[in-house]
C-alpha cells in the first residue's frame, strides 16, 4: 500500500465526455510527487508545442500531494497548471481553502482535463466517483450564487466548489478559478483556460481520511507548530494577514504608488489603507471587538487563520463577508497603484473581483496602467467611455472595473490585461509593468534587488511568491542566537550563511534567490503553504517540510530531497517554455523601471540598472546549470534531475 497518495488520477476528456482513472505506481510519485510536477508532466505529454492556450488541446490539471488533508497547518493547497494565455508559456497557480483537502477525501491526487465541452458543464466528484453534469443554469451567475445553487442541488452543504465566474466565461485574460468564493487560483490566466473548456465548476465531496505512513509523527509535528505559534511572527501575521505589510513596505520606500512612479505616499494616506485599519474597522465583528473570532477565516486544519473577512459597505453597496477581504496585493493594486486611499472602495473592488472571478493583481494593475496613460494624455476620457480615470478617483476606478469585468466598452480592451491592451491600442507600452505578459505584484526591486531578478527569470512571469524576499537575508536579522528569530537556522538548512544588504545583487544574493526559489518551488510541488513553510520567517522550515513528507509517505526525505523536488519543477517549467520558443530574451523587466527614477520617500531617485540585471541573470543561469546564452536547461542538468526524456524531446546535445 502507498501512503500519502490515493494513487488515483482522474482524466476527463470534455470533448468526448470520457472519464477514466489512472493508477500510477510509486515510481511515478517519486519523480512527480504532486502539485506542479504532476501538472507539468501531463501538460508536456498531452499538449503539443504551439497550441492556442484557449483551444481544446490545452491540458488543465488540478493536483495535490501527499500531505494534503492531514491534520497539520498549511497543507490544504492545490496547484493548477496549463499553458498560459498571458505568456504563451507555462501557467502555474496555487490556491488554498478547503477544496484541496476535500479532493483528497474524495479519492484523487489530481484531475487532468483535456478537450472542451460543447455546452457548459460541471464535474461532480464524490467518494471515488465522477460524472459530468449540465451547467447551463450556472452560466452567468456570480461565484457565491453558483456555489449556493450547487450545494442545494447536490444536497450537501459540505461540498467544496472550484469554479470560474462570469469573467472566466468571457475569457478574460486574467480570469481566476475561485473556491469558497474568496480563494483564488489567480495568476497566469488559468480561469480563461477553464472557461474556454466550458467547464463552469468542479464540486468535490469525500468521506475518506487522508492516510499517512506515520500518523503519530504528523501529529507530533502539528503539535510542535501549535506550541511555537503563540507569541511568534506568525501569530501577528494571522491577526493582520498579508495587509500587515502595507506599512513595512511604505517604510522601506517600496509601496508601489501611481503605477510605480513612486515607492511611497503620504504617511496619513498609507495608514488609511493599512492592515491595522482593516483589522480595527472593516473586519466582521470589529465594531463589537470580535474580529479575531468573526473576521478571520482559515484553510483546512490551519492554526494561523490569516484570511480576511470584511463586512462593510461602500456608497451604500454591501461588502459581503462571503467574498472575504483584500490581501496586501489587492490593497496595493487597487489602492497605492491607483493612488486610492478609500479602503472601503478597495474592499468593494476585491468583492467585485471575487464575484466575477479575476486575479486582483493583474486587474488592479491594469487599471493603474490605464490611469498612467490618462495622466500622460495617451488615453482620453472619450476613448474610455467618458470615464475620467484619474489617479485617486475611487468612483472612476470602480466604474471602469465593472466595465472590465463585464467586457463592456473600453473594459473589453482592459479585460485581457495591460500588455494586450497596449498592443490592441498600439500605444501606452512605455507605461507597462509586465513580465511575460503578466502584471507585476506589489514588491519593488528598487528596495528588494533579488525581486527584480526573480521577476525577470521566473517561468510564468513576475511573481512575488517564487523566492524569499531580500530582507530575510539581511545581516541585522542574523544578530543574536541562531534560533531567534530563526532565519539563520532555516536558511542555513539550504546552504545560505552569508547575509547580504537588501540592495545587493551580487553572486551570494543570486545564490540566495535560486536556492530559495528551489524551496518555494518545492512548496508548490508538495502543496504546502509558503506562509507556513519556507526558508525564513514561517512557522515551519525546510526540515519540517522534509519531516512531513517522510511521515506522510514513509519515504526517507531529506532537506536536500526537498530542494531537488523544487529544482526538478523549475527545470521542467523552463523546458516547457523552451519548447514554446521562450528563452533569454523574455527574461527581462519593464523599461519603465530602468528609465524613470522613483520620486519621494526613502527610495527617491532610485532606478534599476540594466547591466546589473543582465549580469545577475547570467550568474543565475550558470548556478542553475542552464545555457547562459539562451537560459535553456542543459542536457546534463535535465539528466541530473531525472528528466532525461525531456532533453531527448528537446533534442538537446
């Protein structure tokens, strides 16, 4: 018997309506132990090079891993993989909540979806059984409404639903896949791919327990995390969530403002959109002092409870707690990016995005790009349906957001993201903040140099959760004992022992970038939360990841093995991009970051150096074992990570 995995992968061909169950053996899971690696394997096997991402030939995979569903914090994660409509390369997105654990309880490690239905359908998975059902009655519904209909229709309120919203139906380039109406597989356009297949939802329900080889070891690890949680950085993170970082980024001069013209805004304005204000005033139960109990939600079996639950209103429009609340990235993209200080408007924008099912980062950043174009006279109010899309105008921002979500008027142009909007309009390219077609998240490489490197080289575009951030490797954090606060111990496990200033981009900082990228890549493979596991400030570290994987499977998993899983995933993603023609010329940053110095605050006058970045990219490729001229993994490297067959198919020498 295999532990950790169900050894069942559901294959769904929507064109033929054929459902089959594959039962891989242990050797498969040893090489592809879950999440991204499973999805990338089937994307390579089932989708040929050069296909249109919105064609039936694209392979859409949902995959979990061995720890999923076990009684320990941070394990209920799932990775969605396909070819991206944004970049034409690999798409990879992670989501949490209760759906991933429920998929394990229902008896499957992954769902591999090919083809396209001729009319809307949903997939119903329950205790090892699966069937396709008509979803025409769900088409056009907002996410919470559709979820409520499914739970009533299937007669079980414990059903978990992963679904697209109306934006995915309309093939918006930044459409997300939602679950619980407030958790998102948000980046890289995965919702548009699901919409192109006319697959409205995947409902799951199961009653089987997740099996572990050494359940007592899992429980011991769970108890150790619970014991260390009170008084830790993670307890504070749970209270204020990711919005807690608004003020720390402001203090560093790294809060992107006015489409990245600046890294700061007036202190009193930043405080208006802070995590503290969100907690004190907008969370459900805040008026009664009960926000810790009512205003914070969690994922399955997680002690942290970092998910925001807002209950408020904006302009007499209710902000429903069913749609959660804004994270830091959402507060930044709809707030500081757009120079909007109305936290109620930002929370309402978050609700609209969750109702329609879009990525808040790309959506908010696209509106900020349009504001930048308007401010410089590139776009006029007449072109934008009469909306004067000025910085700081919350009403105009919401009006254009609603048009974008519905693909109405000028919103139809914005619905495919800023890069494609600029191409379609034939202007505005100098104000873009995209990498591989994906809008940049709210962490500025001007004050976190390795972020610029990771944004450039990351296979699926700019992403803030693909490596650890520079401040975690600063010398000041290494003062004191090795275990307090723990950075030295955790990062030392992956061979990082020489901390560097945050603005350094030298050989040691490049090594920090790559090695923590392997660690984060592993979290997306074994499907654990990066806010709970990781190489820096989290509740657990790489050693705990290895221990959890060992306890779940019965394998002898070391920290080196964890790093190797992440390395294999990264190389497979790069190889897939190479098959699609993406190489070193795509590993770059927006010209605006090199040409325009920031204005104001601690980062005043800073701009990035193209030569510095180019040198760091070459160092990164060399350390990763990739061809320095092309950025493509060498045959030797692919063979070393168990992917010789990929080298053969790429015809590498």
